């Protein structure tokens, strides 16, 4: 029986050529699998037909939009996930859900191998392959661009020679990956890290320097999940989509960084994530009101680790799952409303309202109605500062006290 290979298919030049390229190199039948994670753009039915026209024996489209929003984007939101304090893990969270559907397709069609179109220099190859082996250790992986020397020039030559129904002349200078959580743009002139991104780099956001009138939005959360916008009930997917539109119009969520890849390369990355950045800003503020102080502190450590694991392709790893359980537990009281003004590239929180918060007006107020016992502060400070006081006394006794004159006479 002919071996079968499931290919992660995007509809672009590389993966279209990969169908025939893999067949020629291995003799296997290729099943193309496209996964909808809210990337927009071309109609997926058109993409499915193109895969068949390029020689796939089967072509399969999985609608993973709600699944991606509910289980992947919302997990990233609850973790306030920002790799290197900046990047909302846009591509990193899509690879595991895409892989899940590739593995499902492999089981359904009896394939032995899964193929993807990544190069050997990026994070995505790692994410796909580690996810594949985590879900189905028996499956093999190949990456035609990396393992079967499918370069761009060869792809163009192959597509023209075989008359494949795919545009080979329209060369996009950027490498783009997009889904509902955001959009990643790299390569081309962005590789000179002094170059400012030009207008054509962006598509989810308008120029924040020329914003329309300010847009006020109220986002309602239940247990760390957005459930309504301006009082209208929304699914997670709808919440992200609506905020992509509204925050995108204000130019919110543009990110331009030099990033540390897992494979050791520093690379220049431009992102647009208007919905994700707005939701993270709102969620973070609601956590400030609802999480207990020590829990909030420890959660930051957990979230950083979670974010690094996810970036590094360990979505299905045991540690990541254990951290998920911690994060889920912290969200018990993260319910309430956050009001924000979206304007000129910024999402600014202007109000919070919650029934499950820990903010107590009577403890906080400096006006009438104060219930805080200021008298007890004194004893607290005596004991809290005791260890430092003892150590300082010892320093003084041994002539090592703080030099109070240090810095004096500085020019
Ligand atoms: N550097 C980002 C990451 O590793 C984005 C990669 C996106 N891929 C692309 N072909 N532009 O998560």
C-alpha cells in the first residue's frame, strides 16, 4: 500500500509545490490539511481545491476558530502571555492547535508521517515537531523546505514547469503568519534593524498617528474570560474579532522587537495584535483588583515560565499542563467589568467594577469612613524591619555602616 503523508497546507507557493515535491521524493500520497485559526484572507474552499489541483489525493479543511479562541487564546490571555515582555505568542499558540488537526487527519487517513513548510531556522519547526511527537509519538515528521531542499527558486521553477495553479510572480517581500490573535511580519528590509516599518507592513492596524475619535469600550469578564462587550454577550472568538476591529482602527497593538529565538538567533519581528493587547491590558487590570497580593506575585513567575514553555514549543508538556492548573485556579474571582478608552495607539483603563474584588473603599480611603487601624501599623513595622535593623547594628559595630556622605561633592 502506498504510504500517506499529511501536509500542513497554507495555500501558498511553498506548500503547494511541496505536495508534488514530497510525492516525487518519497513516493507517498499527500493529503493536504488546512486549518482555519482565523487567519482571514483567501477562501478556504479555494485553497482546498488548489491543493487537489496541485496533486493532493485528499484535501481537508478544519475550522478551528472557536477551538483556537476558547482554548488557546484564552489560555494565553489568562496567563497575560507576553514573551520577552512584548510578544503575545501569536504564532506560538497556533502551532499546537494546527498540529492537533494534522494528527487527527493522519489518524483518519492512516498516514505515517506529517509534513510542514517551515525552514530550519525558526521556532515553528520545533513547535510542530515537538507537538506532533507529544500527541502521537509513532508519527514521523518531514519538512520539505528544510529536509528535501525545497528552496524558493526551485519552488518557482517547479510550479512553472508543472503548470501549478499558483501565482509565482507576485513576490511578497515579507514572511507573514496570521491568525485571530495577531499577525507576525518578518524578513525583507525589516532584517536591517535600523529600518522603520513602512505602511505596507501593517494590515490589522491603522496608523496610530492619525486616529479617529476616541472609542470607549467596556469589557466584561467571568473567571478571566471576556463574556460581553458594551453589555452585548460575545464568544471568545467574537470578543477578539470585535477588539481587533475597534482597537485596530486606533492603531493599538503594534509591536516591533528584536527577539530571541529558541534556536539561538536574534531576529527582528514586527507584530500587530490589537485585540490581544487590549484584552491583556484589561485582564491584567482586573487581576490587580481581584487577585490576592502573594498569589498575584507568584502568578507572574508562573506566567513567565508558561510563556517561555509555549514559545519554546512545549504546549503539550507536563510542566505546561501543571502550570495551566495553577493559572486556572487563580481565575476564580477574576470577574467584572473594565472600561477603557481606545485612542491613538493606546488602550487606557479608565474604570473597574467587580463584585469579587479585594479593593475595599473603607480600608483605602483617606476621607470619612476609614476602618483601617493606623495604630497597628507601628508594631507591624517594628517587627517587619527587625532583621534589617539587627544587621545594620552589626555593620555599625564593625565599622561597615552605610556611608551617609557618599555621593557628596559630586561634580
Ligand atoms: N517569531 C515569531 C514566533 O516565533 C513569529 C514567527 C512567525 N512566522 C512567520 N512565518 N512569519 O513565534
